[in-house]
C-alpha cells in the first residue's frame, strides 16, 4: 500500500476498536496503556505510537495477520519533518500584514520582521509560514533561537531542525550548507536578537544555498546584505479593539456589551495598541469588567508601576503591563512565575513541581491561573502537558522580578532536577521504552544543556560525569555530540577523581566515534580504561573496553578488538550485565566478519538475538538485525536478509538515529545490488552518499570493501550516466522517502522517474 493513500492510524485504531466492541477504557486496560494515550492516538494528537505500544494495541484488538500490513502502513509517516509550533489561538487583525510579507517573500530572499517585544512578530511569522509553506518543495524550517545561550549554538540548532545530527568530521556550517544547497525551503529564524551570530550564519547560508528563503523575527535588523526589513506595526484602533473583544470573550465566556466599546478603546490606547499587552489585560476580564480594568490600569501601569523610563514607550508599556499582570497574581502564583522563567525551551508539570517545590494539586491550580492570565502557553502539540513562556514575558520576569539570591537558588534546583532526570531516564534507553525515553530527553534538550553548564560552572563534576556517561546512548542516537565533548575537555584536570575522569573520558570517546574520529576515540577509551582500573570500577571498565573494541574494529584491527572483548567479558564476571554481555557477543561477530568468517558471525548473532529481543531494547535489536541482515545477504540468503534489514531500518528511523540509518542503508543498497535490483540500489547509494556527507558515518572496512564491489556491479549494469543520475536523485530524497524506498513502501522506478 502506498503510504500516501493509507488510512491514517487514528481513524484505523478507532474503527478496529469499535469493531471489537471496546470502549477506550477497555482497550487501554487490555493493552496496558492509559486511556488518555488511546484517546490521543485516535484524535491524532499522537500520530506515531511507539513499537511496544502499537504491538500491545494490535494484540489487544486481535488484529489478524492479513491486516498487519495496513496497520504498519498507517504508521509510515515521515521522520525528521520540520513542524511549526502550535499556537493557542488564531491571529487576529493582521491580514494586511500577512499579505504584505507574502508579497515581499515572493521577490526577496530574506525578510526580517522587526519591532518591539510584544508586537506579534513570531505570531505573524507563523501565520505567514502556514500560508506560504506549500510553495516550497521542502517546506518550512522553523528554528526557535530564544532558548540558545551562545552564538555557537545557532548552526547546530538549524541543523537539528532539518534532521541533521552533530556527526562527521566536517564543520557543521559546511555540512548544513551542503544539505540545503539542493533544497527549496523557507527558513524561519525566530528571536534572532538573542544570538548576534545569527546574522552571519544566515548570510552564509543564503550564499551557499540559493534556493533557501529566510524569514527572521528580531527586535532589530540583522544588517546583512540582501536583508529586506519589514517593521511590524502596532495595531490600529479597530484591530486593537477586535483583539481585546475576542480574547475577553475567550477568557470570560461571554461577549462584551455594547457599552464596553468606548472603555475598550481607551484601554487599547493606553496600552499603545501593543498586541501582547492587550492580550494580557483582556485575560483579566475573567474577573474584572473593562471599567474596573481601566481604573486599575491608570493606577498600576500609568502611575506606580516601576521600571526604567529611558526606554522606548512601547517597551515601557509592555514591561509595565507584565508587572501589572504580575502584581494582580497572588503570592504563590508570582513565585511560580519567577521559577518558571528559569526553564529553557519549556517544561512539564513534574518539572515545575520539582523546581517550584509544589504538590501536583498546587502546580495544576497555579498553572491554570497563569494560563488564564496569558502569562504562560500550553503546547497543544505535545502528548504530555507541556508549557512555555513567551520570551518577551520571560525577559521581563527575569529582569525585574527576581528577589536577591532567588535566581541562584532557582538555577541550582533546575540543574539538580534535570541532572536527576537524566539519571532516571537513562535505564529506559535499554528497555522497550527506548523511543519514549529519547523523546523525553530531546524535549528537554535545552534544559539539560543549561543544567550541565550550571553544574560544571559550580564544580559538580561527579554529577555531570554520571549523568552524561549514563545517558550516552541518547547523545549518540540524537547526535548531540558537540556539548558532551566540550564538557569533558573542560572538566578534566589533574585533580579529577579516577571514577569521574573515567566517565568523562568515556563520554568523550563516544562523542568522537560516530563522527569518524576513530583513532582519537580509541585514545580516549584507552585513557578511560586506565582511569576505571584506578577507580576499581569493573562494571564501567567493561563498557569502556567494549566501546574501545568497537573503535578498533573501525580501525581495521580485529585482533586488538578480540583481546579487548575478552577483557570486557572478564570484567563482567559477577556483574551479570545482560546488555553488556550481548554487546560482547555482537563485538565477537564483528571480529568474525573482519576475518571473513560469515557463518560464525551469523551463528553468534542468531544465538544472541532472542535474548536481545526478549529485553525489548530497540537500539541493540536494530544493531543486531542490521549486522545479521548484512551477513545473510553475503551468504546468499536474500529473503532473510531483506526481512532483517527491513526491521532494522524501520527501528533506526523510529529512533531517529541517523548514524545507524547510514549503516543500514548501505547494507540495503548492497543487498539490492546482490539481487540485481540495480535501480533501487543506485537510489539508495545516493541516499547513503548524502548521509555520509552530512554525518560522516563510515561502515567498517570489511563492509566497505564488499560495498565497493556491489557499487561497481550497479554502475556496470546501469551505465555511468544513468547510475550517476539515480544517485543524484537518491541524494535529494527526504529521510522519510528513503525509509519507504528501503523497506519497499515506495517503488524504485516511480521514485526514479520523479
């Protein structure tokens, strides 16, 4: 079934549930998941359930084998697809501005929406993006910059927005420019004033990728060549009144009366017709009438509200309006608002409870108050309740509302909470909840970075080392390798304790191995092994030796790898770490492959795979399936190879593991070549070319030698010109299209003819 014509998963789940005669509650109980999860899936709030969730649902529904293909087909949704942030309410009073910006984007390659905080730059950019997105073959790439702390974070943020990972030996600027060069997309850089380096990066990308159009929101122009400034105006009197009326009706549950119009007009005028200020005041109509609001506005905003007076009037209006909204809260809500301002990139209720030291009931009630007053926003695209604060409000809260010493206490609690979260979630990376654990860590990536930086700055090296080393699989799979390497290099010193030193060196090694720096990674692992021996940390030593052996395989030294694997097995004696023992077996399979003993490798993997499958950890399953699939292809068992490799690439796609994906696509391309499916093989080789260019992923030398022979056969069969054209076409495919091509969901000849 073509993925584009397949029944969406939500409607399919509801149809099958109703056919079985279950309520959502009954299905949830039979499947061992929450009723909310079933509801979210059926309504499309969650469109891609994780493997163990959908398997549990399939078993609970009794789906027949003949229906499984359609069930899986409904889940063939793109991965790494950029997504615009959800907005709580539609934009009002900006139709003429939307049209103006759309016209300018049709002739200009870069438009910067400028204006004071609260004027609605981001909302306007989102509205424009929704209207114009269909004009761009590769869609809209929205990159929020407000949570970034350093200029060097800009390019990695853009790279992650398009699905690239911090891999490969090449500079991220070069990789990103190469990726965007052949694509037509709208790149939206939001809140660029936070990172001045965004100007230079945007200019460089425009030069390198001529089909990219850039839309920026910033309080000030970037002042680069080719920039077209579009100042976002304040609302007119009519627009301001309409916005106030709409938001007031939303807050109070009933429309304003005719007699309120003149009062609303006066309110909007006093607020300089600044959209965010109007929304903040309109939210108060839940408790106060417009007349009462105007009286309080006179006293609090225009009279006694503090704040500097040497700033532009509109900025002062917003600052004072935020202070006024803050002053009308009770003390508990004011305290929580200050605490929430310390989060980066949003937060969950449990995080707010921990940092604010609140019970669940208190956190729920206070969040409801802040939502009612438009001081925070709920992320409606998230399955678990997640909240964020508009950067304009956050800046005012942090600047004016923190009591002496409160900011330090907040940062410390924030850092400790997220350090603990990393430690708690890390074991879940090795059970059936791998994908959920990865997504949970990813959703708080900016909070994790802020926490690690704070702990490092305050000398808490042990906590940083334990959290990072324990969660190394997250950093590797999602490609966040630059930060851990920097943290390790920063923290290591002559006085570092051996146990801490071992963990930091181990993390540094894993930050380098996926990027193709095999020699340097081996040196870090060797140093880590020495530190672990000094600390008598046998369990950690085993993992270090395993990783070191992996590096040696890539370096073409299988004998050294075998010795390290034997030492790792000895270090595990008495610890019974089943995951590490499986990795030892996989390591020996790699050694056998390097020696040409494919049957031995096949037997080792076949013996180990049932135990790995039983534990349900998705990443080791995908790794083992991929290796065994490649071995099966070399042994001529093409049907088994296709089945194994198909599962492997699907899992890597679900986990969003670009490094693993690059390996499996190489295997799938070679398998297609060995079967004589030369068109499909050439397209997949092109996709591998692109991934190798982007992430620097390299299969180890034995596979590369075999692949080189397969590629030569494909070129001979197709001819140089056709093979080259197909590979170029393969390089332009999205990751989702590549997965569909690799797993047979899309026909190779159809893809080739596009």
